[in-house]
């Protein structure tokens, strides 16, 4: 069974983080700069205290207007963060993301943040896997 570890091996384990005391404006700048949709929020509790996503930013701007940019990340972040481990199956991860309607899942092993898997990472992994299977089937049929 394919595991999350394989996705991290392919994409790398670089994780963008931000302190819970930083402003939403700072978080948005980092999201844009890195070209990502979510950032891990760090604080006193390891390995994370929350996650701040584009969705959180849109909600904040809709409710608070431009004043949201000066609010601290901890006021608007999602505190209930679904995580997985490196040995989690890709199928289980896809099911969790679908059921919970989430796009980013931090990978945590033994209390250490190992990476973040996005829905885009999962789709890319699955497409690559299907392409490999297709190539293998074509080679098999051609060899007959």
C-alpha cells in the first residue's frame, strides 16, 4: 500500500511556518511569496498550534474587512488540525481530506513536523502512479 512518505520523498519536506503572534498580513505575504495555500502556525506547543489557509484569510476579510490584515494569526487560524503520519496510506489520506473537506494536512512523526501534503500533491502523486501503471500495461501487452 502506498504511503504518505512516498509523496514527501517526491516533493520534499520543506514546511512554511509562522508564529501565532504574527499578523495576518505577514501570513498572506508569506503565502504569496511561497506560492502556497496554507501555512503551519507555531507556538509553545510542538510541533504546531494551528494552520492558516487562504480560506481563513477570505473569511477574515469578509467579516473584518481590511482590519483583518492587522489581526494576529492566532485569532483567525484553524486550531483543530487534522494530521497524518509518514506511514499513513495515501488512500486513507485522500479519504480524510475528502470527508473533512480540507486541502492541507501536516505530516507529524513522533511529535516532529515532517512536511505538509496538499490535495495538489496527492493528485500529482496519483496521476504519476496511473501513468506508471499505463506504461507498464502497454509494455506487458506489447511483449506478447
